[in-house]
C-alpha cells in the first residue's frame, strides 16, 4: 500500500475543497513560529543599517533608507 505524507493529504484535501466550491482556501495562523513574523522597522534597521529597503507589514508599506 502506498503511503502519503500528511502534507500531501492536506494539500489534496484543500485542492478538493477549492475546486468543489470555486472559492479560495484561506489559511489562518500559519506563521506564528516563522522568524519574519516578528520583524519590525527597528529590528530590520539593526540588521540592514542604512541599506535601501522596501517592505510591507500588514497594510503599511515602507520604502527608502531605514
């Protein structure tokens, strides 16, 4: 019997739901442990200094020199 990983089964399930309903699948709370989830303009400045940088946090866009 062929075994499938949980990731593959979840992916297939989400694709099936999306195809049946014709709606996108929205995944929430998926990045809580992702290091970039806690980035702020201040800690980006501490990493990149005066390098030009463009980024977005939520609906706020930042561009230019930090």
